[in-house]
C-alpha cells in the first residue's frame, strides 16, 4: 500500500506539475479578464461622453479579449476536472476519479464556483457578440452598451475572485474526491445550467442596451429592432433551459412531477415571463414607436429578475430542493450587485424616461392594445410568482410568522392569468396594427374556436371524473394551435398557396411556431394534471397485475454495479391486449461516495401517454414495492417547449435582424407588410 | 484491501437503502374514498424536514409518520378540515402549503388582483391617450438620422 502510493507519486510528478501550470494560467487569465473588464467599463464610457473616437474604439478589442481570457480560465477549470486535479478544492468537493468523463466535464458547473465562472463566461461571450455584430450601431451607443455590459462583468469577476474562487488550492490534496451530487449526474441536468445561463445572462445585453439608451437619452424604432434579437435568443435559451430542468425533475425525482413552484424554479420562470413580455413590447417599439419607456423598464426588470434569481439560488436564502450553495457572505455580495445595478438603472430610468415621447397613435382595438394586454398579463403573473416566492421571507421578517407558500397557492393564483392570456392570444395576434376590427378577425377565427370548443366538449364527455382543468386545457391548446395556423393561412391572403406560405417572412413563421408550442405545452400540462392515474402495490416476482389498460409483470430484480454506484434493477414486462409492448428497467441506485440514493424511473414514452414505472424497497415477504403511473400527454409539455424555442430561433433568423445587426446586405426582397 | 473496501461499501449501501419513497403500499387505506381524501390532504401539507416537498411526495420518515397520522385521523371520522387543524396545532402553520388568508396574508392573496387592476387602469389610460393623440411629425431627428432610420425600417 505504502510502496504503491510512493510509486504513483513519483510517476505523477511531472504530469502534476504541468497540470498545476494550466490551472495557474487559468487563474491568471481570470484576474487579467477582471482588469480588462475594468478598462472596458471606464474608457469607452468616458470616450462616448467626450466624443473621443479612440477611447470609444477600446471597447471592441477589450470585449473580445475579455471573452478569450475568461474562456481560457474556464477551459483550465474543465481541464482540472477532467484530469481530476484534487489540489483544487472545488474538484475535491464535486468530482471523483471513477466518475464518467461526461460528468467530470459537466461537474465543472455542477457547483457554485464553477457555475459562476460559466455565468461570466456567457456574460463576456454576449459582450463580445454585441461588439462583433454591433457594427451598425451609432458609435456612442455601441461604446456605452459595451461599457455597461463590462460593468456587470466587473461586479461578477470581483464576486468570483473575492468570494468564490474556483482556483482555490488545498495545501494537502486528498487521493480522491467526494463525488458530484448524484442527482446532477444526469444528461438532462448536465445541460440545464448552460442553457439557463445563456438565457439569464443574454438578458444582460437588453439591460445594457436600455441603460445605454437612457444615458444617450434617445430611443427610436431602430433601438427596438436592435434589442429584439437578443431578447429572442435569451428567451429561447431560457425556454430550453427551463424545459430541460422540468424534464429532469419528471424522470429523476421518482414520481413524475414536472413543476414544483420551488423558489429556484420560480427564479428562472420570472425572467422568462419578463423576457416574453419584453419580446412583445419591443415589437411595438420597432413597428410603432410606442411603449418606449415601458419597454426600457421591462429590459431593466428582465435582467433585474435574472439577478434576483441568481441571488435566490446562490444565497440559499429561501429553502429549496436544489440550493447547493448556502453561504450568507456570497448572498450579501450578490444582493449588493442586484441593488447597485437594478437600483441604479431604475433611478436613471426615473430621471430620463419622461424624455422619451411616444409617437405611434392607435385605436383601442388594435394589435398595439393586444400587446399591451399581453404585457400586463405577463408582468402581473410574474409579480404574483415573485410575491409568492418572497412571502415566507417577508412574513418571517415583518409579522414573525413562519409559513409556507407552496404549489397549491401558485396553481390557484397564477393559472388564471395564463388562461386569459391563452384566450385573447389568437384574437390579439391577428388584429391589425393601428385600428383593428374585432368582428372581421373573429369571423376568420370562428372555425378554430369551434374546433376548440368541440374537442373540449368531447373530452369533457369522455373523461371519468369531473375535472375542469382537462377540458379547459384542451380548449386553450386547440384554440392556440388552430388559431395561430389560421393566422398563418390568412397571411397568404387566405389562398392556402404553399408557395406564398414559404415566401412569408421567417418572423411570421416564428410567431406561429412559438404560439403553437405554447398551446402544445398547455395541452400537456392540463392532460397530465387532470388525467394522471397511479398504482402503488407490493409485487411478487412473476406476478402479473393490471394498471389501466396495461398488464405489468415484474420478471426479475438484480443487483447491478455501475461505474460509481450500485443499483437494484428491476425488469418489468408491459403487455397490452396480451402483446408485449415494452420491457422496462426501473432502478434504485446508491452512490456510496456521495452517500446518496437516487430513483431511476423507467419510462415507456409514447405519443399520447407515458407509462412510468418505479421500483421501491424489498418487502419482508419477498415482494417489491412498485409504483406505476399512467401520464397522459406528458411529452407534450417538453415538446411544446422545444417548439416554442424553435419559433424563437425562426424569428431570430429573419433577415431584417441580420440587417439590423449589420451582417451583410443583400438586395432587399419585398416582404409583405403585416 | 479491495475486499475490505467492497464490504464497507456494501454495508454503507445497506445503511442508505433504508430510505423509503413516498406513499408505501402498507399505508394505503382500504376504503378508496378515504384514501383519496388522505392523498388530497397530504398534497397540501409540507414535509417539515424536506425542502419544499409535500408529505405525499416526500420519502422522509417524518413525512411517513405524518401520512399515517392523517390516515388515522380520517379513519376515526375527522373531516378534512379537522385533520388539517390537528396537524397545524402540532406543527404550526409552516406545514400548510396553501397559506391561510388571515392577518397580513390577505395581501399575498390579493396581490395579483390588485396589481391587475392597477396595471389594467394604467394600461387603459395609456391606450385612451394614444387613441386620442394627434399624429406627430417625426420631429427631433436630424435629417441624417431620419434617412438612416427610414433605410433600416424599409428593409423589413
């Protein structure tokens, strides 16, 4: 034992030395990035104020080098995780040499320090992209946007370097690590944070644009067009990130819940709602030069809520399933960042917003009004989530009451807003700009409405039990999908011509696809909530039992060994009408190093329903606890999320944004007006 | 050496395996109506040692004790409210996932409607203003800016 260790040490020395160098270089790059960020924060801002082109020009190379330096630091940390460099305390606490390579890599951001480094990496990436694609912006605006973006980066670099340094070393490195939380060793959750951060942090660009425009004192239609692609991208990434998290919860936590109104989930949901509102109000700025100051406010609030989200998760202030960093000092630091940036921006807003005059004139019945209604519903519903999330804290601080605000409250208080939103969406999105005609639009939509009512009536009649949420969800989902397709069809001059359909601008397609995705998600949520069925029993090996239309048989239970876990794996045959339709292998795993058990449900995914099988504990009489769930329309929830994000991507690819961000200019092809 | 580690690990695994998952078959009541009520009540009660999980979902042993307690009370003929009150008396209002409406809590429940009214009022006033405003000229922009703006907007 002793000799062996000695040998490993000797053989390992040169490699460890090189590895140590890479880590040190990463740390150094991070410090340099911090310094570059300080320069980028100050010089272009002064340059823009004094109109010195040389000073303003500093912003672009600074943004690029800031990004490259941060990428180098991040790369060094990934390297440390992959090579299991246990001289770094984050690696010791969150990795293990036996962990599969994928989770060594994703373990980089499966912890507080690493995830904050990923946060700034994405922040600097967006800053660099704003610099690269911002060629068409007025030089002063561009310099100011990049300076504000860099100010955010300075704050977070300081946060990382002074309170959460991922490159902190241990004097005596242990032989092996403590492994990553096994719940995080999963593909769904491995990629959940990067997408979420792309969304959260992407909103920082909108924030920077808003603050820069407030400093400039000017907002026009072009501003709306510049901001919209960033909002679209952030919103799409957030949609995917939230969807991944929800899907993960569905299959990993063992009973197939998909949304828990957990503070951490709410933390990502509030920016999503605000981003959705911003997305729509920026259209009004772009097309009609109205709602300008409101859009500014939304841009500030959307990123403000991203910061609040980061604060909620990082401080561990609100108890939650996945707060893995509970540290008050860090919480206070982020709170300070939150107060300085949101507070500063709002103060600036209060001082300057009145200077922005609205130009567009429109009637009460118009697309503009519909978008105002959309904004009111999204902003108020987000506010309800915010109050519900913070209420336990407020109640304890001010009324000395320890209470909980859980899922039943949110379902009750939040859902009505979404129902109303779904009701008005197809109508509002088809109204003409300036002055719409309800009667004409309603007539066009009548078939879609009829179809939705018919389907809702059908499921109402067919369902067992008298659940309201099911038929309402079916109505809304169908109404949204059919309504938005009607919209697309009427865009072709109601000709249904395929050629005309494909000539429509991508933004029109994006709108249709995203709205249909929302409808599909609503269908999924309602179906799963209303018609789920469950079976809990002790099953003997070889015993057949019926759950709904299915017959299940527990064939065998075996002990299996994984790379870094032990597993009890059941084998279940599912039959329908006598024929075998699936063979499922539910698992119960134990990760000895992390000392945690996990449940790995086995799911037979189908279009109309999932069959969800979980194996529990062995019983004294030789049987096993088995849980079987039939989950109707479950997949539709996440399919809808993907479709929504796809819609965002389609809109983003619309050529007018490429022109606005200054990529290339081709001869303008006539695009039908909306 | 390897052998000792292996047996230590197995012992550790056995130790962990004690954790149960959510409602167990032996807890389920024979009367389906009572069981449904028990599930409804459990979904609204918070597991005290977990983070934001109801006792219906939780696999903590305290949650199991509470689930059994709820079922015992139901079998003895308590109404749903009586069962909930019984649990709240023992563990405080922290167990309620649906907060009460008394005291300052009314503000929590009314927050949504109040904000909606406020926002709706402001929105309506804004829309009225917009629909009555005179069509403005594009003043305040220099000729150059005007041209550039027009060029950008025409691209669509």
